[in-house]
């Protein structure tokens, strides 16, 4: 059995060139994105979680739908990809405030490395430096059904070793300001509160 190793293939008659360097393939100077290590995952909250008014709590995303590269920890509720790059992260929180007709402010926060702050894009890119904050927010008076969805999504740069994100929930219940049993909605078989994502470059 023979092995032929090349790092460049070029057709001089048509000026088409493919290069391979460090596992990255370029075709006519355009990067061909490898399909492995994309970090595809989707996780959700398997049961209701109580949230006190005025509290910002880590959401216990403890159930995996899939986690192709095993980057999500269902004990710490953190997504820590091991390949550096930009990732798209999407989250949704299902809310059920304490009572019908409660007047509430509901928020979904995407924290990075335990901090709500993300950068605006200057190097080292989307690391905490007290600038932009990914947030989904809704202020409303809930109806009889009491259930409301709030979503947040962002592009996030990960260093490929220690950077992580998690989902945080915040509620201020103006009607029941001392309530400790507002719910982030979870279910064993339905993704009512979830996080999903993948690497894009």
C-alpha cells in the first residue's frame, strides 16, 4: 500500500489551486470549512426550575438531545468547545411567573466565562471587557396561561480550551416582588428551555 502526501494541487492551465496547511484547506484562496469538530449540540432543561424575583440564576440545562463532540457539561451547564473559532449560540427560556396577571420583566442572558460582558469585536474578540451584553428581554403583564418565551442569540468567539458560555435567567416580578417560585419551564420530553449551537468558522 502506498501513501502520497501533498500540500498543494494546482492546474496551471486554468489557474486553479488547492492548498492544505495545518488541517485547513483553501481553494483559490478561499477556506474550505472542515466538517469535523463543528461542536454541534442541543441541550434543554428537563424539569421546572424555581427563580426568585430580582434573582439572576444559572439555568440547569441537564438533558442532551445531541452533543456531537461532547463539549457540553450537564453538571456545570457549560458549553466549552475545544476548537478555537466563532460559534453561533442560540437560547430560549420558557417562563411561568408566579400568578396570572403578574406584571413582570423577563430576561435571558448569555454569559461568557461567568461574565455578562462581551466585547464589540476588537481583539481578542468577544472576551469580557465591559462592553456589549447579549440579552433577550420582555416586559409584560402575563395572561391566565402565564407562559412566555424569551430568546437570546449571539456570535461568540471561543479560544478552544477554557472559554465557555452558560444561560442565565432573570425575573423581576413587580406584582409579586417577594415570589421565590417563578418558574423557568422545563420538561422531560419537550425543549421549552434550551441552548443549541455550532462553530461557523
